[in-house]
């Protein structure tokens, strides 16, 4: 089953980079558990690593638009 993992990220809520990283680590653990059960997870929180250190990064609403493109493909 294709599963989009919806989880808090944190920038909109004012979380620091460290708090965002902690949220991503939780998502990674969930993704690993799903993989072991034979599912295909999409962990959008991993975009943290695309965003981090990128001066020209889009704002968070643009990242949400990118993520929303994948929702219809998940079960």
C-alpha cells in the first residue's frame, strides 16, 4: 500500500531547526516500520534536507503545494 505519512513539521509553528529535525526522525522511524510491513511510504518531512541550507528555498506554503501533488497517488 502507498502511504503518505502526514506528520507535524514545525516551521509554521515556529519550531527551530533542531525541533524540525526531531520531527523528521520520528517520521523516519514510522517509514521504516511501514517498509518492514511491505508498504511504500512517502515521508514528505524528508524535504527538510532539501530545504535546509538553501538560500532560495520556497516558503512553507509552496512546499505544502509540492507535497499535496502526491496525496492522490496514495491509498
